[in-house]
């Protein structure tokens, strides 16, 4: 299937040059889109109505964020998982999943239907090595290793009913699907959902729509691939950026797809990292809250 253009125009939403834009999260209560630049390192909050951008510098690399109870964010820093209060701009340490693995840093993370923060790590140098893992962090700071032997943990998303979890290894170039128990957070029935090549677009961050389609950023191919729940490709959408990192549904009707990207210096394709948005004909699902 060849890539096609979105039916609606794609907008560039910020003037910043993001080194590694990542982890867009829609905050319906505050009507804000949160996202990060991993290397800045910084968390940003965008008001899509006014385009006002608020900046929250972080002390070290910030891999991902999620909404947390009490108006806070759960934040995956190089130094571990923290709670961040945007009002006071203070961090509260919760747990470090990998305190003795200096070759890794925390990467993609999301709040699951079980109210826990699921966060993976990645080998943070080239060539990549399978030193990374996926973890489940509870609101009380208990941390459980779910899987290991990964190079770049990515692509977390859950089906609308919370019964299927998706998880990718970007350098392993695959997405796995699991049966998921939203009450206990347990996984079973792991199976290969999709495999990729660099030209397909290695799988980075992902989102789920209300119909259960899995939308994954192809970070090496300037595209987003939309998969049906049975693994069939339901659409491939081309983007005006060569390195998209993660989509997220947001806006008042959850029908705006926000897309982060990273800076690239590929031959003939130098482009700054940015934040894009495009209207879609399908809505996303509400964002989970940690705790």
C-alpha cells in the first residue's frame, strides 16, 4: 500500500526546533497538549486555541510523560520516574527501574487502563544492544519488569476496551500485541502484530482511535501507518517531516491528531523537529491518569 495524504491540511504548531520531540499527551481537563523534547531537556504545554506555549525545563533527559492525579504529571527522566507539579515546578522522586544500567535511559511511557505507568528503556548509544526492558510502575512506586532483551522500547497503546496492549521494539522492528487484564495489569498471549523495515518506517510512538485502530509513527520513513485490530494495514499517511516520533489524539472532540518529530540531518532531508496537527474523521480515546 502506497502512502497517501491526509484529507485535511497538516499544520505546524510551534516555531521551536525540537531535537527529539516526543510523548504528546492530551489533557482534556486543562485543554492542553503536553509534549517533551528529550534532549533540551524540557516539558512543554501547548494551548491549541491560543498557541500559547509554556516551558518547563527538566534537570536531565526526559523520555516520556503521562497525566497523574492532582494535576501532576508522571515523568520518565534519566534519573528515574518522578511526579512533577506544573504549578510549583517541583519534582518528587518515585522509583528508578534501572539504577545500575548507565548505558540505558527511560524512553516511551504511558498510563495504562490499570492506572499504572508503563515505561520502557532503550540502549542509549550506537550500535544499539538488547539491554532495555519494559516496566510497570504503580502509584505507590512499586516497579515490575515485564519484558527484557529489548533495544528501544516504544509503541505503547491499549485498545478502547483495555483488553489488548501493544508494544514495539523500534530497532527490533516489530510490534507485539498482548491480552491485557485492566484490573490486575497482567499480560498473556503475546503475539507478533506487525513487522517493519527501515523503508516501511521503523515503529516509534503510537496511539489508538475509538474504533481500535493502532496508529504508529514510522520514524525512518516520514509516515504514519494505521493498523486494524486484526493487523491489516488500514492506511499509510505521508507527513511533511522525515522523522515523526509519536501521534496523539486530542482537541475538544479528540479528532485532532498531534504528531511530534525529531531533528534529522539525513542527506538531502535536513529538517527541524516540530509538532504537527491534522484533523481526522475518527476520534481517539480518553487519556489515562496515573493513580
